[in-house]
């Protein structure tokens, strides 16, 4: 339809092709639906928090941070702890522990020997059990596992030095310790400290 001076009249709203869509939407739709939902910060509800979590997870992935899986230092602490628990239990089993009838609470008079090599007592076995339980408990976190391995290794190095300087036939040998125990303690001390340091060097902190 042409009005005066050749200017076309406005087309009625009902005659426009998008009349049905326009009538079903608000006059100003405030949300931009052209962007992916992950990046739409203008949508209501919990979309913002979901978007932020998605961006954070993507950023961590690009940075090379692994968010799943157990850290190897935790596995090492669990294995060491389980071995100590096993050794503590075996120290109370006749046959596996020779001269079991001489087993005493403490002191060098206890001539019981685990596997016929390592001099033990009730106190010695209880120490093994306590170290094992501590390892299993601290292995639940990376920092706990690392602390357990390094601190436990340091304790064994102290025991190694103690066993070297004392007279094994004196009252100072209350654990008790023999030469086989001494060299085993050296191996355990160095091994545990090495595991605690090497397995946490340059690795992402995982739970």
C-alpha cells in the first residue's frame, strides 16, 4: 500500500512473516542464546557456577594437572605400612619366629628371632605394628604419605646408628637389636627417605 507522496505505508504487524514468533517472545529477550551454554554467564539459575566449574576444569586440563588417580607416594606408604603390619604379626607366630619360648617384652635376653635372623621382642613387634598402622593412616593424603616415609626413614637411620654404638649384651639394648636388625634398619631408612623424596619431586599434588 502506498501513501501520500509515494511513501509506502507501514506493513501491519499481522502481515509480517515473523509475527507469530514476535508475539510469543517478550519485547526484549535479555539472553544471548547464540553462545554455548558453558559460556553463557547471563542465564539465570545455577548456570554461572556450572560455567565457572567447566572453565576451571578445562584450564586445569590444559595446564597438565591430573585430577584423577592416586599419587604414587600414597601407594608406597600403603605398601610400606602393610609390610610393617605383616612383620609385626609374624613376630608373634611360633615357627616363623624361632626361639619363640624366649620371647620377652623387651631386653637383650629375648632371643626370639623373626625368620631365624632378626632379634625381636614383644616391644619390637608392637613398634612394627604401630609403624604399619601409622603408614596406612597417613597414606590417605599425599603430604601425610610423604611425611610418613621421610620421618619413618629418619627414625630407622637413628635406630641403625644406635644399634652400632651400643653393646648388644647390655641393658642399653632394650629393643632388642642384633647385627641383622642394624643393617635392615639402614636399608629401610635410606629406602623410605628415597621413596618420599623421589615420588613427590616435580609431580602435581594429587589426592
